[in-house]
């Protein structure tokens, strides 16, 4: 018996090895692209962050001096603070609104009205952020649509240049992000709800549960994965935001809407301090990971 | 069951990627990024004769300024063997990409370059000194050329010539004379105090005293105009040219900035100033909003076309009656790439722009700017009584009174976006004092120069 098992095992092992090899072979094109466009630029970024370099001329090794500047410069730290405020608008509002809207749309009878509302909600998602930023900056202007609507409904005293006002600029920019991302959240939640076992809903309804009870005990737990994915995506969008700010306020007024993305762009391309810009970029990446990894962990922990 | 879907498993991935990248970075650490410091030597023999071979010259210019198109067309008409390939990008993109464009294997022969920055140190710009001698540019206005020079110490204002201007600009104040008549204002102000009186009259009469915008920092035409009247022009110029030890924190600068704060508190600026950009404030002034606006000669032709005779253009008045005028003005500066394959040809083109009557006429017609070159040469023809005629006279007056200063925004590559715009947005809404403004700008300047 033993004599016949050993060769079979060896054959199985070599088959497995061949399988692994074949697997790697299939992965090669993707790996090459990944190394060329992710790993290599990231490695270069880390390398640059230790140099004082203008992007063209000779460079000088400066150790951690660039990182020291990132952590001691009040302007740069302030921009990180603004990015965290944006999480409220890019993550909390869209995810909450998406949950509610998806539940409401699900309760509609499937038909033209339901698909129309889905399409309308998703539309902002297909508009490039830069274009959305420009369109919104017109609507937010002193004579723009927002102030016209306010005046029309008797709230004219609230009218102001929303993007030019120190108090309202950051929330105004943040709401553009909410407008764009709510559609994405709603559509993803809708597909998620579709996958929840309908018998669960019937069960709680037989128990006489209210709409709210149903929402909390069935819908939200059932959408845990979607929530984790959306929170991850939107937190990243908030912390690394660039296009909306660039097309609406350029970080102004003052530094009210300055975010890391704009700072990095300016330091790297306007001031030509590639080392400092790289260091800030690496810090931003670390920050994004520090926020996103716990979310992943939480989603997994609650799965068990 | 809905609850047993496979778990998302990208938890540990990012950390691994960063770790791999960090290891790779350590591998790269042996070699420092960037080239060695090159020595700029012009590789061709200087000639003032234009070749008869067919040549294509490339120009990188900003979007929205058609001057180079018109000049190139006229040049090709006169010298058919030379044609042009002109690419355009927005001002912000062009200035951000300029060093990389110049360092590439196929740099543009001529490039719009507002600030020299590190480009001379990195050997990216052609030194124009040999042509200066060959063409005899010593007859040209040295005051206009000085800011286009840079010394070995990295300080502008002296040393070798690295740029030339396609037109030399001048700034001042536009006044809506129709509104002035309605308010009973007869003449353009001749002192700063008179200007302030006019602001007050306008405010009391329900007219916006001045139409300005600061979304993109253009209110600094006003901020610097005020500073110019109190600052020592030499000190201010030294600061802009990065002379060692020069500071922005001078009593004159503070006084000028405090005046802006006073105007902000008095409500002389539009209430939505921080959401108004250049194009918006120009069109709103041309549409009849605001008694005054601070702008440059480049807006003269367009403003005249929109407002006809209802507009005046004049120099910012000095503090004392009859005092010397000080105004910002600068070359619309272009540089030749050190790596250009057609150095003699492109410099011939630059010399032609400054000396050929037709080219000089195009510069003035398109931009309203003085064409520079030899002051004794015939000046371009302009319509009598037009704003452009005014602009040329203002340029001449500033030259005679030696009152031209460069724009503060040209002091360093990053200062406009990094300090002047955000701090002026605070200043013109009265949120910081003049002293705060001056201190913040100086701090950014010192940090940036220290790198």
C-alpha cells in the first residue's frame, strides 16, 4: 500500500506546483503593470521624500527634514484638518442618505418611477468631478441659482457668495461631494438590498415590526459589506480630494478650503519642491491607510 | 443566506504594497534623483544673419493671448522659409510644466516664462549675452531689461540676460467716466487722498467704489498699488529680485497694506470679492459696475471696445500732489531654451519683434503694451485719444520718472498661490491687519528661498 501512495502524492504535489506556476504565469501581465504603475512610482515617491530636489537639477539628501516640515507647518496641518471635515460631507451624508433612499426606492413598486428615480440619483456620478465643480461654482455665485432660489422663497437674507465666504466655503464645497457620491451609495445599497433574503423581511413583518425596526434589524446588518466598501471609497475620496476644490475655490478664501491634494500639487509643481511634496504625499497615504484599515477590520470582525 | 457572503479581503494588502515599495525605495537610495548641475554653454556660433534653409520654430505660450500667432504669421510673410509651431496651455499649467518642458529632449525654442526660478541654475535657459553684443541691444531701455537678467548668485536684476519681453506692460486705474459724471466727479484723481475721496463719494452715492476680484489674487493690483505709493521702490524691487537681506516687512509696505485694510473696512470692495475672478471683474466693470478698477494696459483695447468713450485710464496717483508715480510693469517675458536647435533663428525672431515696425505695431495693437526696444525708434501708431495711446504715454512717463516696479507675484515661483492670494483674501475682507499681511508674506518668502 505504502509503495503505491508515495508516487501518487508526488504526482499530486507536482500537479499542484504546476498549477501554482500556471497561476503566476497568468498573473504576470497584471503584476508587470502593477509594478510599473503602482509599486515603482510609490518607491520613487518614498525615495524623493528624502531629498531636496526641484525636479530637474541636482538633488541633495536631507534625511527626514521634509517630514519634519510636514509635521511642523501649520498651513499643511490645517489642510489635513479640512480634509477630515470633508469626511462628514463625502462619507457620513452620502452613506446615510444612500441608506434611506435605497430603502425608500425598494419600497416603491418596480416600474418607470422607481427606475427614473434611480437614474436621476445616479446621474451626478457620471459627471466628471471637475465639470461638477465648475457648474456648482456658478450656482453658488452671488447671482447664481442657489441665491435666486433663496430669494424666491423669501430667504433672501441668507444669500451670500457661498464659495467666497469664510464660514460657508468648506461646507459648500463638501456638499458638492455629497451630491456626487449619494447616487453611488444609493445604487450600491439597492443592489445590496436586492440580495437580502426576502423571507427575513416577511419574518419581522409577521412579528409586527415597524419600518424603523425592519431597517435596523434587517437592512443595515444585511448591507454591512456595502457600507464598509462605501465608507472606504468615500473616506479616500475625502482625504485625497483635489478636483472639486481646484475648480471651485483653489483652497480659498484664505486657506478655508485648502486640502492636502491642493497643497501637494502647489508644492510640487508651482514651488518645484519635489521632495517636500513627496513627503506630504507619503504622509497623506499613511493617513488614508490609518483611516481605512480599521474600517476593513471592523467589517471583518462583525462578520464573524 | 445573505449573511454568509465571502468577506472582503483587502485588509492586509495595502500594508504589503507599501512595504514592498519601501524596500524598493531603499534599493534606489544609492542613486540620487536628478541630473548633475549642467553648465550652460551655447553650442552654436552666434550669427545675426537669418538662414535661408527651411526652419520650423516651436513656441510654448499661454492660452488666451494670441500675440505670438499674429507675430509668427507676419514673420512667415516676411521670411517664408521660417514657419512656426505654437502650442498653448493655461498660464497655471504652463508655468508648472515649464522646467520639465525645457529639460526634455525636444524643448520648445521659445517659452513664456513669468519667473526664472531655478531654470538658470539648472542650465535650462539660453544665455542671450552674445546676441546682446552682436545685435547692439545696449541701445534698448536697460530698465526694462534689468528684471530679465540673473546673476550667478541667483539674484535677478543683474548679470546675464535670459529673457526678453513681447511687449512691456504698465498698470493703472480705469475710471467709468459716465458714473463719475453722475456722482459729480469731474477729473481723475491726482493724489491718493483724492482717490479716497472719490471712493467715499461713490459709496455715499450707492455706487460700488471699485470693481475688484480676489478668487485668483487679482486684487493684488490694488494691494501693490497702495504699497507702491509708500514703499521705497528700490527696496521693494530688491525684495522681488531676491537680493540677499531684502525684506517685505518694511514700514512703507505695512502702511500700504493698512490702507487696504481701511478700504476693506469702509466697504469699498465688492462684498463677494473672494468669489470673483479676473474675467468676472473685468466684464462686470465693463458692464458698468464700479467707479474704478485697477488693471493693466492689456485690458485697454477690449475695455475701449466695450465702453467706448465712457472710460479713462491713468496712473495710480502719488501721495503728494506732483510727486513721482510708481507703477507695476513687467515684460511679457519669454525665454529661449538652452537645448533649442535653432538658437540663432529664434533670437533673430526676438530681435525682429523689437525692431521691425510692423512687428512693433502688432505688439501694441494686440496687447496695448509698449513694444520696448530702442526708445528713439518710431513708436507704433495708435488712435488719438484712445486708451492705448494713454497706456503708451503712461509707460513713457513711468520710464521718465524711473518708477517702474515688478509685480510682487514674480518674487518667487510659489509666493502668489502660497501666500499672496490667501493672505490678500483675508486682508480685503478685513480679517487681518496690514501688519499681519506683510508678516505672513515675508515668512513664506523666507521659507521658500531657504527651500
